[in-house]
C-alpha cells in the first residue's frame, strides 16, 4: 500500500479480500429500483505506449552474440529517453504509464458523475476530486496533521511514548517499526502478528553507516531536508538545524541495530515466534501486552518478534534518548510522511529530497498522477474493480490460463528429469509443483469497502481514513484463518508475484499487454514475454529462499543435505555471474542480493522455452516473421521485457537496495546460459553471450 509512508510494507503484505454480500432478489420485480448508472470511458482516447518488439527497433549494427541487450534495446532507448518526471523508462514503466492513463479516464469520469453514496464510483470520484482541489489543499496548509502534532507535543515524559505509539498504530499511523498480520511460517493456514525493524527515512542502513561518496552526500542532503521541513512547519533556522542533527543521530542508532538487505532475504531472520511474556521481558521499557491491547487485538499465544538487536536498541532508546529528541523525531516523521499530500511547499520539499536528490528525478509528476498513486495506495483493489470493467477483456484471461497450463507441464517435466537431484527430494519438489495456485487478472471475489467513508472535502482526511480502515482490516486478521483468495496487488498494477506461504503465482490484469502478452501475437512473443514471467514466478517457489517453504507454504526443509549442497554450488556460480556485471564505473551488481530473482529468471526462461516447443508440436513450420525465427523472437521478446533506462541516482539505489538486478543484465544473464540461445543466433564459443563449460550455470 502506498500511503503516509510508515506502514507501506505492512499493508502491502497484509491486504485481504472479503466476500461481497449479494443482495436478495426483490419479490416484486416491477417495483425494483432502477439500474444504477454505469461508468464508461473510451479506451481509444488512451495513448498506447510504443514498447512492443518491432523489427525496426533492432540495432543490427550490434551483434546479438556479443551484446544482446544492445541489439534488441539500444536503438529504442536512444529514441525514448527517461522522461523528466520519472527515474526509469522502458517496458515496465511504459505500461505503468498506460495503466495510469486508463485510471485517469476512470477517475475523471467518476469525479464528474453522480453516483449512489457508498458506491465505488462515488469513493473514487470524491477521492480524486479532493486530491485535485489544489486551492483547498493550499488553504489547509499543515492543519490536516496538526491533531497528530498536538498529541506529540502533549507527551510529558519518556514513559508516555509507548502509549502514544500504541495509539498511533491503532489509527494506522505507526512509524517506528513494522507491525502486520501474515500467515504463520510454521502454520500457513493461520495468520499471526509480525513485528519488523523500521524507522529509517533513507533507503537502507548503509546510507547511514558507510562512507561511499553518494551515501555521505545523501546524509548531508537529508540533514538539509529535515531542517528545511522543520522550518516550513514553524521552527526558526537555528532550532531546525539542531533538530536535523538530532533526527540523523536518532535514525543512525536504528540503522546500526538493523539487519542489512542481504540478511533480510533469509526468512529465518524475519520469523521468531515468542510469547507475550517473553516479548515483554525482552523490552522492559515497551510492553507488548499493552501494545496489543491498544490495538484492540486479543492477546495472542505468540507472535513473531525477530531482529532482537533492533528491538533491544529501541527499548534502550526509550530510556536514554531525551524526550525532546523523541518528540522532534516523531514530529519530523509525521510531517515528512504527510508532506506529499499537503500544500505545495511541503510537497515540493518532499520531491526535492526523495525524488530529485535520492533518485535523480528532474520534475515533479503532474498532480493527477500523484493523486492516482495515493488512490491506489488507499483503495487500490476497489479502484481495480472499475479498471477491470473497462480495460480487461475476458479472452485475455482465457489465453493466460492456457499459457499457465503449458508452463506448468513444462516445469513438471523439468523437475522429473533433473539429473542432479535425488528421487526423495524430487518427490517433494513435484508435490510442491502440484500445489501451485495460479491467479490471473483479478480476484474471484472483491473486498468489501463499505466501511470506508470518502468525501470530496479533504484530501488528507481521506488518506487518514483509508489508512485507519486498511490497518484495522489487517489487524482483524490476526489469529484468524488465512483467506487463500486474497490478492496482494491490485489489477491495475504492472507486475506479478509469488507468495511462498500460499505457494501461489499472481498476474494482475495490467501486465497482460505487449511486450508481455498479446492475445493476437505469435507464440514466440507470448512465451518469451509473459510465458517467461509465469515461469519466473513459478521458479520463485524453488529459488534459494522460496525453496525453504514446502507444498503447504510452511517453512520446512524438504531437501536431502547432498541435494542442497549441489543446489547451493550452482546458485553460488549464478551469484558470481551477476556480480561480474558492472552497472557504473566501479559499481557492480550484488549477485547475492539479487540471487532469488536471477534463479527465477534462469528457470523461467528455460521452462518457457520448453513450453514454446511443446505448444508448437512436431512438424511445426516456422513462419519466419520479419526474417526472424520463432526461437529468435522468443529471446528477443525476453530482452524487450527488460528494456530499461535509469537515471544515474536511481541505478545506484537499485544496486544498493533492490532485490532485482537492473534490466539490462536480466536481458542477457539467463539467455547466456542456454544452448538454445546460442543455437538460435548461431553464436560461437568465445562470444560474450555464450557461457559454456564450468562457466555455464544449470539449475532447474
């Protein structure tokens, strides 16, 4: 969920769906209420994004066997630079832009119409109208968050802070640590509460602790940002500068006690079930019993409290950090998290630091895009109902389900014929394969949003109401059975995911467009695009971390020791391969951080290629479209999917914090290990795109 920032992770992993109640048919159909008005838009007015594979975009001056990404993508990227309001541009962001254009038409139509109170059209329309009312937002200034600032100002001692924290979280406004509901790693059918580290404003702990030049510059800019923001909120210059130093010191302590991104990849570092009594004993200055009571959540038998070093440090800070420093940090985070949605001075200040300085974005996005971002974060699935009605043809879902079936069959064949895996482990792998749950397009049942009140009067009030509503919805899952029908992404999201605790693969409607998917395209493009993405998500169930969960979604070791050693030897080679890719002079990809994604890429492309051969069958006659074979078009569309350009600052951040290797390396990494690629393009031993012998990585 995108919202006032602190609980973004918690809400993104804890979205749940509730069955809508179906109204009874009226006894007298003649007396039935008139049919509700229907929202309609003209999709012909929505600009298409020029991203699909086209022969004229290929740079034939570059040899495919030497620089496959350059061959497929360099010409297009040179003609389509990163727009000023973005930090990346290519396949994913271009489709994201088109999805935004469709959403914009829907939101405008909703805002312009008259709808029954409480309908999704009314909520979307009023939310969008309030967000676009710049005059009202400017007039409100800082006042929308003043009640929260008053609560902070009222704190009279450090002993008051835990109660304030509990109250803030109960209203969906927590910011010190993550707290959310999710399936129990040891019992995937039941939701439990999870706590996790948090409290940092900069992207990752390394930004606070390491002396890399861009990190030092980011720290200096952060201090300037905090001071400027506090001055906007009323502090004098000298006070604001002192407060900025206090905020940096406060968050540096949290950073020192936090785990790094690489450590967080291991699910064992994110899961530590404890009783309330043990939790209270571990943090004597913070009562978890009282925290659960403040949230109006029944005291659980246990919950997950991992990262003991972080929570031990928070506990110490509750005792030894002066009250005024705590109040300064709480005040800063409250204003900073809300600033994108406040008056222009606050929104611009937020953009200057988080957009321009940290990510290299040159221009603030237009207001309508920012409002749609907030709308998606506040009630994305509800908005998705309107999106699906307008923009997702039923035949796309049917074709996707056929593709998923073919990929499933190809993966099973791969697993059954693995030479390096023993029969015992192989049986467990097949069991996990057989329990995959694919989800395509949109949920079979939609969440009920009737408890959320939205008006066209106050933008921030709508955001706060949605935050409280969504957080309450999530809290109410604690101790309850897992709803396996839930979705963690809205249909209008250009992405896909695998969830280990449910062993499910999910493909929202918005990704089912070129270059990923085209119901009218030749098989090579669909298998090289969405087919490889389907395979990628399936293989997440067998990557270095997903493979630590069994067929039921429980964290369990289903491997023999010998098989695990063989697997880890192969994955280490893959990590080394990606660590050899230089993104910028002296800055290399972190192959260990991106290992899960790169395993999934290698397996996904392999399985998708097998599925293409299966779909074509014996006696297939290659149509040779634009002079290229189906095998060539398969690999070319894979590279098109990862067509991407970055601002330099965004690329540096991606390398540091992102689990995904930059797209230019994903375009070449997996194909370079496949003999089928070399054969398709007649590459020879010694070509850069040919990895052979000990250098070639074979896993699934």
